[in-house]
C-alpha cells in the first residue's frame, strides 16, 4: 500500500545492484522527512564495485531503473526534490572515484593483531574472505612442539577485535589454506597442501565452523623438481576457466587450469611454468586477484621474496589469467609490500598472507580504493627454528 504524499510521509527508495558476474539484487528503503534512509536487509557498508541504479518513489508502483553509474556504495543520503515527494540519492555521495594502482606503493601498518592461544608458537599463512558482513580468517599454526595444525578465527566485525576472537583448531591439518566461495555451485572451498595429494580441497556450507568441512578431495596431483614439492597454492576463476597457481621455493611460479564447469575437481597433473627467476625473487606464497578499472591490466599477482632486510612481496600484472605476467613492483627497495614501505615498526618480515577481498567469490576481487593486506610478521630479534618463529597477523592499509 502506498503512503500519502504529505510533507511528513515516508518515501520509498530502491537500490538495484548488479555485480560484475551479472547477479542482481534489490534493496528497498524508507525514509521519513528529516531522517536517514533505512534499507531493508542491506548487507554491506562498502560493497564491491557494482553497477547500481537508484530511483525513489512516493508509491511502489514502478521500479524500473532510471540510470546506471559505475561505482561503490558508500552511504545513502536523501534530498527531497519536490512537494510530490520524489527523492533521488545524491550521486556525488554515492560514487567512489576509480583508483588506479601504479607501480609505487606506500602502506601504514597495524601492530600485531592477535597472539597465539596457549600451546601454540605461531599463527601464519593467513587466508581471508568476507562472510555475512564480517571478517573470516583461516590460518596455519605451529605448536610449541613439532606439529603444524590449522585453525580459524570466529568471525569478527572489526580488525581491532581479531585479538579477542576465538581461535578454533580444526580436526585435521589444512596447511597454507585458501578459502573462497564458489558461486556457480553455491559451495565454500578450502584448498590446502600436505593432504593426501599434492594439493587437496574440502567443501562446506558453513565456513565459520572450523570443523564443518567434508572429506579431502584431490585438487592437483602433479610433481615438480623442488626440495619442498608443490606448495602455497591459490585458486582463481574468470568467466570460462578456473586456474591453480603455486610455488616450489625454487624460483618458479606454476599454473594449471580447467573449465569452470568441471570445478570443484582435480586440475590433474599437468602444469605450465609461467615465471622463472632466482629462488630469492620467486620464493613462495603466490596470490592472484581481480582488480577493477586498471589501465591495461586486470589481474594482480603477489609473490613472497627473500630479501636482505626480511621477507617482502613483489607484484606482477596481467590482462588474462592464462596469459603472460609483467613485473610491477619488484625491487626490495621499492616492493609491493616490505620493510621499505610497510610502515611497520614491530616486524621486518611482510610475509605469507592475503589481500582483503571485497567479495568471497572465485574471482578474488579486491577494491583498489581500499587496499589492505593481512600478513604474517614477527619480532626480528626472535631466535628460533623457522617452524617456531613467532609469526603473528598484521594488517597493511594502502596510503
């Protein structure tokens, strides 16, 4: 039923949102004069870059879109246009500027965000996904003895809450994990190493529960020439294919692929070597992301390197996940993220982690206007075997 159009009546507002994968959602809001708009069921404060359409009505008789703008919803502000009660969302407050990532990065860093719970020496290998409007983080831990294990943090709303979030041990180890939501099959994926095959994966419908994951399944069965074997996988997809990227602590980055319709499943044993350099320059912890609105490229790869001043990340770009990769920020003195530009005072290492994604889906999208890196750092004066080095989570935010 429509409301009266008097000065104090409620006005209806509609946001139509279409993601880059074509999925469309609609949220309706209501506002009385002098009040902020109230959106029914709107799940985000900063959604991914979207195509959105806005139009407001004194009655809900016609919800056809009026216009499209490419941008990011930041806040909803209303202004009354006429006595009839027609109101439009102020586009200047709604559309964020496109942000281009150059080859020079400067960050600010948090302190260590969490300490391992009793009996654990380190927290490392972080993987991130947004989940129900909160932060969901899985990681590897090493105990004070000789064992690696796996865990998650109970979802939390603000990074300042990570230290008080429950640390939940998994029943089985899923070391160096990668978590994402595979939208075509409506299932969560946790990929990892040191399972029954070179890389394995598990599935769940409730990723917040550390022990909701099913049985291990084969993700990749190939072998490489390396003292470690294949390690530190990540998975990403485009409209047609899923891609597996991985390392070997040997100066190479590897890639395998399959049609997206065959996923989740095994990439088999075949692979291509797509980057080759010194071991120090291409060491481990490869990650790949989709970055919108960049000039000449669409995908960003980061790879952990061994530097004279600590671990750091180099970056590469490509216009096609199956194509060639070009160094973007590759020097220890001017890295993607490292001691030279992190702003961190508590660690020299900027090591294995994950960019904070704007959506959990298989395209691994990140927001270039709000770029953050969840990483592992440690006290540079700590003296221990590598497995027991006191790694902790930290967060970089692009300046």
